[in-house]
C-alpha cells in the first residue's frame, strides 16, 4: 500500500484566503498547479515566501485538506502562530505568493481491514486527521463498514478548530481542559473511558497533537494490541532529511534502537516504535 507521494514538487502557489478561525489560529488556502501530486493523509509541505531572507527557514505545515478544482489543486493548511515564521504567514493576504515544497514525508496507513478508525487530536493536531477523515469518505467504496470516531481536545472551547469538517462526518467527542465544552479534562482521558469498547483486532487509532498527548496515548495503547499511528509535531529545517535536525529515538520490534528523521521517515510512526516521547 502506498502511503507516501512519490513526486514532491517545488512550486510557487497563490494565497486564496488566510483567515483567523480562532484566537491565534489560521486557515490558509493555496492555489496550486494541476501537476502538484495528490498528498496522502499525514504528509506535510514546507512553505516560505519567495525571495524573502527572513524568516530564513521554511516552515512545515500538515495537509489539512486537498481537492482538485477547475484544473487546479487547492491545498488547505491549518496552523497556530507560535513564532516569527508563523506570525509572518498570518499576515499574508489574498494573491500573495508563497513557495511550496511537497508533499513530503510518510503518511498514515489505511488498511481495508480496519473496521473502527479512532482519531485523537490535540489542538492543531486536528489538521492531518481531518484530511484522513476526508480520504476515508472519498474512498468510501473501500471503507463501507468503517465506523469513525474522533476525539478532539483543546485548552478551551474558543481554541477548538477544524470542528466544521468533523461534525456530521464522524462520531465526534470533545474535551476541553477548562470544561467549557464537552468532557472536562485531557482528550486521552476521554478516550480511556471508551477504549475497552473497541475491538482490538479491527481498530486502528490515529493521533496527532503535542508531545504530552502523544505520551499519554502511548501509555494507553501499549498494554493493548490496538494498532496506533501518530503524526509527530516536530521542528523541521529542510523537509527531506538532509539536516538531521528532526531526528527522534526509536526502537524496533527486535529491540534495536536507532534515530529516525521525522521529515523523511515520518512524520507518521507506529507509536510503539517511539522511545523518545
């Protein structure tokens, strides 16, 4: 099964819209040439403004959505302002140009044997899982009997993003740290209440979020036989493995420890391989 696009492109794209959808959170839509390769859920792109010296490095963005429209590709990105680079992108306006490199990395696996897909998202970690949900629905003929449940968490209800693309398309379960919407507490605590109801042989869990959430998810899943893949949120400088700046420690099924590059050998990993979370 192919889980990674084979033909990344370096192109110039045009901003269609760049909207603040929650405090400090933005959704950017880019218009791409038709030849831009179809991304797979879990992959990402590297973005920068053409010819600009600051910020020096491109920034990685998970694919939030992708569609073909009028012989063009429309790429949706969801991001949170966390520093100078993302702050710069938040000020881009319609018809601004950006350089796009991608699609990059290894995406999620979508086996046709799955019967329950459980999505677990924290904050903007909802972005790649939204795209995964989109692909499950677009490939409905392969996944007719799949039940999809999404667990989405944020600090407060005002910071819950991506909900419009989840509601009505899956069984949506929400948590907030302050209890302003849904379950009061961590999203993994909400999942823990239901975990025993999912058949272990036909359920796949897909997660993306901050390192604390991934650690909690690992503690829940490891005692079970549930399959679980997670997309790591990691700083990346180049996007294709040359700089080695995003390496994480992993341990394979034989107990052999190694370091793997999140940008090229991830960002999606089997959660049981991760020994540095």
